């Protein structure tokens, strides 16, 4: 007795062709917005999928080493441009005494080449704002008889920028509003005295950014800034008496410094949210015509949140 397996029919598997409709989209390792990003694809890239898990399509992409890897992309960032059924042989139950039936091959179709993972991360414009804890390095600025302690001031900072990003490296140019200043409290000739320095201006900040991975990632940044002071004042308070002076005419209005920081960027579809800390180290003397070693230099710790799109 001979058992013969025969093909009794064909089963259908639905394949869809997807087209990326946003500037840049993340392909993740799992169908979850918090899972790691394994690749990024660009607008117009075509992807092939035979399986959908919730709102996520399973797709194949080619990485930078020409290896095909699988991942998941959200349905919100793609359009379905076509859907086809691919037939597969279906094996029937064993029959006794039948001659084997040769399965028919399904009609061949041209495969869609997996999209190559983009080497560029999301570049885009940035809007940001946050708190600035400003302080100043004072060297022989006040009279010798004024002994004081110094503390920082809290103010607002914000601006706009543009980041040109690649997989693990980026360049960023920001136009920022910046405050400066500090508060001193002490004693002068037996009187309690409080002196407050404060000012503000606008400046350009050029930063280099080092990212750990594409997509959601922590990062480090470093660079330099060049600014122009718009206002500078000094207020003194002494036992119920106060006086405010405009120090702008005595101020070196063009300033420069160095910037360092770190942050975290959260990729959400076609845009990103970020939170970072920047430390600004002022290198220029704010005193226009200093005498001897008299100097005032500003510094600030900035806590900034923003949106990149």
C-alpha cells in the first residue's frame, strides 16, 4: 500500500505595498512606540508587508551594511498603495492509490526591494524654552569694604533653531534670548546691602551634537556662542533705600562664550520632543573699559524643553 500526498488547493496570503508619507519615519524592533529604533526610512520609500499587528505593519528594510532586517512601522506614517494576494500550495490529507499531483506554481510577481535604512536622522526646525539660572564671576567689581555672598538669579530663556542631523552626529544653529545677572547680599560700613545685577540680550549658538542611536536617544552637545547685550542694570538696596542704575553705556555689549550640555530626545512619529541641560561659560569681560584686573563675566545653567519638527 502506497500513501500519496496530493495538493488539493491553494491558500491566499495578502501582501500590501506601503509608501512612507512623512519626512522621516522610525522602524522599530517591536510593534510598540517605546521599543528601540532599528532603522529610519524617508518619504517616498516603498515597503512590503504581509502581516499587521494592531496599528503596526511588519516590514523588511536594508541596513547600512546591506543586511535585510525586519521591524515594525506605524500605520499613521504610511499609505497603502496596493494590496495583492500571493497564492501558496495547500497540502491535502493522504489518499490511497492516487497518483501524485504536481502543485502549480503561483504566478511570479516582481518583488519590492526592501527600503534602505536612511543614514540621516530627522533634521528639522526647533522651538524651545526654559529656565536660566544665571550667575556672574565678579573680580574687584564692588568697593573693597563691601563683603558679600553671591547667588544666582532665575529667569526665562528661549529661542528657535535648526538641526542638520545624521545617524549619530548633528550640527545645530540656535538663535536665543538670554538673560544674565546675579544677586549679592552683604555688609558695607555696618549697613546691610543687597546689590542685583541683571541684563538680557540675543545671540547665536553653534553646537555639535553626538547621539547614541537614531530615533529616541540621549545625546551630548558642545559648541560656542556669540551674543549682543540689549540691557544691563544695577540695583542697590540699603536699609529701606534703593537705587537703580542703567549700566548699558559701561557694558561691553558684544560677548562670547562656550556651551556644554546633555539631553534626551523622544521621537514621536514625524517630530521629536527633547529635554536638555546646557551650561554657558562666558569668556568675555562685560566691563567696557576695565581698570586693572576688574572684570565681570556671566555664566548660566539652562534647563530647556522643546519641539523639533
